[in-house]
C-alpha cells in the first residue's frame, strides 16, 4: 500500500502479504463492462505477453465491447492441465513414442517433459459388475485393477518418468470432483522472477465436462488430448476472442425443483439458440440464490448446450463452497481479496456487455427429464410415457416385463452427484420408499457411483446409506461408470426378453449424455434426470409411466404411492446438509482412497524410455507419433470412405463401451491370446492403435449412407463394389494410392473430447472431413491430427446433394491456401460425369491451427521443435 493506505497499482494486500498482480483496474478502457470471462482473458494477456503482442491483444479484447464480437486471436496460457485415464493414456503413449523418436534422432529423451503441471484422474474404467450389495465397491475395484493392470502400470511409469505428471489412484473420485474439491484454488500464488504473484487459477482439461469448475469461478474448458499436448509442451492455446452469450437468471427455484432441472432447461434453451463455441456467462439476481454446487451442475452441461464454458463469477457462495470443502481461511481470504480488488467479483445487479442474452426465470422451472436420445430434448417428467408410446415399439410376443422396462437406473458421478444436495434428495426418496416397503423390480439394474469419496461420509452421517441400500442403490464405486458407458451387463431378464423381441429396455440416469448406445450398446433409449427421479423410476420399473398421474409403486398391502409422498422439500435437504457435510471429510476421504493398496502394489518400469511389449494388446507404439509423418494438405481427388448424416457423435466414431464378443475387434484380440468373454471396454485399448483402427466407426446406431444395411463398422469399397470392414477398405484405397475423405451432416463430432475419434480417422487415411457443421472439440482434434475440416456452404448437406456410390470429391487445399476460415474449392465429381462445384470453408479458427495442418498435426510439430537443436 502507499503512504495513505491505498492499494498500489499492480499490488494486492492479502492478510500479511503483499502480492504482485496483473492489475485490471490500471488498464485504460471500460474493463468493468466486459463479461468476467473476457476480463480473465485480459488478465492472462497482461501477465503472459509482452510488447506489441500484448498491446494488440489488449486492444482487441477492449474493442470487443464495441460489437460484442471479434475476429481477433489471443493466446491463452492456462496454469495446469487435467486429464482422465482414457484420454491421458493415448496422450502419454504419444509422449512415450515421441521420447523414442527423440532418442532415435540422437537427442536426450529425458528432455521431453510437460512444462505445466498435469493431473490425471483414473476414473473412466470402473464398470458396474457388482451392484445392490454393500461389498460392490471392493468387487468392482478388483475387476478394474485386474482388467487394466497393464495400462495402470504404464500410468505409474509416466508419473515416475515424466516431470510434472501426477496420477490420482482409482477410487479417489472423478476428475471433476477432484478438481472442484482438491485441486481448484480459484486464486493461487506463484513465483515469477523472484516475486510472489496472485493469479487466477486456470486450466484446460481433456474431458468436455471440464467446465464444471466454472461453477466456482475457475476459467477452464475441455479440449482434445492433442490440443492438451500442445499446451503441456509450452505452446499457448490460440482462440478467436469468443462470442459471449449472457444468461440472466431471475427468481429462485421452486420447492422440490433441483439443479438438474435447471441444467436441462439451460441445455434446451441454449441449444435452440445455437451457442456452439461461445462462452456462456450467467448473471443477474437469480445467480445469488444458487449454491456453488448447484451452479457446477449447470456448468457441467456446457458441452451439451454447445458452449465452450458455462461460467459463474466468484461471490460469497463460492467462498462458502471453499469453506465447506475444507480450504484454509488464508486461501479463502486471498480469493475474496483478489477478486474484489481485480474486478472479478460478482455483482447481482451488473449487466455485462454480451454478444446475445437470454433470460431464465428460475421460479418458472419444473421437474424435467431429457431424452430419449439427446440431452437437449427437454420433457416434463410426466411425458416419458407419451414419448415412449411415440416409439411405436410392437413386441413380438407379450411377456411379464413392460414394453419399456427400466433396464438401468443409475445415479452417476459427473453432473449430479458433485452436488451433495442432489444425493441427499435421492437418499430421502429412498428413506420414504424403504419405510413404505417399496423396492425396484427385479429387472432393474440399480447403481450409485458418487464422484467423490466424501459422499459416503456425509450420506452415512445422515443415515441415508442404509436407506439407499434398502432400495438397491448401494455405492458401486467412485468413477464415471454408467455415464461413460460402463454399466456392466444388462440384467438377464431384460437382455433375454429384448433378444426375443418382447421389450425395448430404457436407461434412466443422472448423467449428462443419452445418445443411442452411449449408456449400453444394446439400449437406444435413455432419459437424463435428477438423482431422486432416478430412484422413482427404478421403483416404478416401467419407463412408460406418467408419474404425475400414476403411482410410483404399490406398498406390500396394495396401496398406491404417488411421487409427492416420496419427494423431499428443499428445507429438508438443507437441514441434512448442514448437519451431515463436514469440511474435514473431503481431504480425509480423498487421502484414504489415494492409499488404494491394489494400485500401489502394481509394479511399473523405471526407465526414461517405456519398454514396449510387442505382444501387448493394450499398449503399442503408434505409427503417427513420428517426425516423418507429414502434411495431408494438397490438391487431390478422393473417394468417400463413409457418408454420414447429422448428430454423429464421438461415441459413434470411437466407442467407449464394452467390446462385443462377436465383433471383428474381438476376433483380432482373441487371435492374440485374449479371452472372448473378458475383453474389457474399447476405452481400455486406446493405447493400442491396431485395436482402435479396427474400432473406428464401430456403432450399431451409426448409419453409413454409402452402404445402407451393411454390418457394423463396414463400408462400400467403391472401385470393387464390395462391402467390407472400414479399416480394410481404407487399406485397399491406400495400397492403390487413392485418397479418401469423409462426408457428414450437422454437429459432426458431438460428445466426448475423444482424440481417438480423430486419430482413428488419421490411421484410416482420411485427408479431409466435409460436414455441414462440427462440434468444437472434435474440429480441433481433427486439426491436431492434420485432417482438414471443411464446412459445406449454407444449403448444402449430404441430404441435399443427392450423393450416389461412385461419386468422388476433388479438394483443392494446398498448404499455402490454408488460413482461418479460408475458402477452399471443392468439386463433386458425379459418377455420371456431371460436376457440382462450390467453395467450402476451412473450419480453422487460428493461425496456430493453420500451422499445425501444414506440419501434419500436433505430434510432428512438437517433435520438430524438440529436435531442432539436435
């Protein structure tokens, strides 16, 4: 402070410390009317850039307010990287292979290390094998370690051999709750050139739901593993200054309405608005009525509403969250002092300048579900019966099961269980159901997989664990489980009845995605809903039920029980939260889980180079992790490898579910010594490029218009007229010296931030993807693998072009023509001799992305930099 006690420009007084800051108050311009997310980008520019580059970026950010939009690029340098096991495994395999390439070129392989802290959560491999029994967590953990031991040893090698990589053991929770409860500081102190600086906590994560941490005011978003590799090796992530869509919240949630209902409403409203790639910021007086846990539920769904982030600025509720999860008073005081001092504190009456804004009245929101195929398809909770009747399913024969039995009822970890209030609400529904003698039907597979180990502590303290167990919702472990497509096998009653054509099973889950086949490959229909509603539908056993008018179930005496009799009030939930949730639980339960003896008993190699096993079916050195891989740009004529429609997800392109024992992928593994009845999930094989090549486009629900009716993962090899596996057709084209492209509709690459969805396409030789629209992360991943994403001009679409087998595509995309949003000339060469000529738009957002395409992708770019001095 100066002699008058005022804050000095560029400095912050926090308790007994004076800390340097990148001072937003000292910037000339109307910073206070920028959205908070752009103020955070401005702070990042001030702290990391110098000279003319900093001046230009600052000017562009301040000028954004003139139009609420910008074409300018800025560099963003996050403070850390967060990954989960099934995205970190391929990324770390790439790094291990790059170390080999460095050594083979005569360099020092130990010099190749991330320059940012990298945290890895082992959370995507838990499968629900045991359920509805108290020992389910131990049994499922044993299965998990046994099936994934080789991959887990590799992760332990990476943690020991790569500086800055920290791996959190299985059982410690999902990456998002670890981030919220353990890693996120909101504001942190770092040393810069001998001085202590207070800086915002920022990150990128290799999971599309990384924005969950936006709920407590931390700027971070999901990227593909390839983009994360550029950042962890010191390159900033370049982004066009984003549009910012404001969501003004008013009122307060009505009694009985949950954060899930708000999240599903926001998803529907913003998908309809089309906020693809935008930053969303919540403001208005309604924000102050939401606990930080509830805000995080809404922020988690950002990829479902199409946005990059869903941001809630820091306020008193943020501080309360930090306090109840065990952060120190000193750390909390720093957050408040810094955010108030540096224009980052939330003001309920503030109206930030936004590109577009909408208003949502919290008091008008009711109980909702979403589905049965997309998270943006909002329904009133009573409409499940009507929606399922619209499926027009006709059973071959009648059976004792309903036409649409609830096959899976899962309270899952990601969106909802990070809010203790939602788990407590579910527990209270279970308590009342238990008191009435209600139980789910025998055909319902029930599970509870909280994202945090602390959940078991506060549920036990409230006496709710026993109630949940009584209705089949024992904890099965702490991982993504059903939400990521690891629900384990279907109950035999449903499996067998479906096989006989007697029913069409439905999943109900408190997750965030319900694409066909996502939850289980044999289930096309799923509804997303709050945890207490999951229990209600499990008790009903029939998904085709109107819970507003029909009973949930009947007591043993035959009395009907309706939903209001089971539903808790907000006051009941809050009373239990006050008594049951204790700050010490979060660190203590995390520490117990981190000591997982099965994890620590795994031996791992201790060498700078990873010792590849040529017989391994889990880990193989990938061919694209080499300095010799080149650019795919140029002028060429190509055959379409596949022609697809709208809403093709990364689950369609690179599945995460169980490997079907009767598949060609299974045949490949069995030929290499694996057991056909214990092949694990596709995600467990992402370190083996040969498996993932064969897994590309392996989805029962994917419709390839080039070969309608073809078997799973097959396509038409046009020159021969033969239908064959996709990877075999790609090999034939490559051997003949022919190029291939892929053609798709709107929203290509929806869903998870799965870099293998792009890596598989690179291995198949796909040089460009022509689509009517791309989801943000998949577009970035394609570029990371050197594949050019091209947007059809408005009005053109695979449905409108009248495509036929025998058509070819001529793409004129030389390296010198590639620039952000450049026009690329494309000719559709009809098999009859006619041509359709148009200009596609390169879906390239920054000069950095254009440069990556010229190099051939992220990995060749990193290796060139690493090997330049050699």
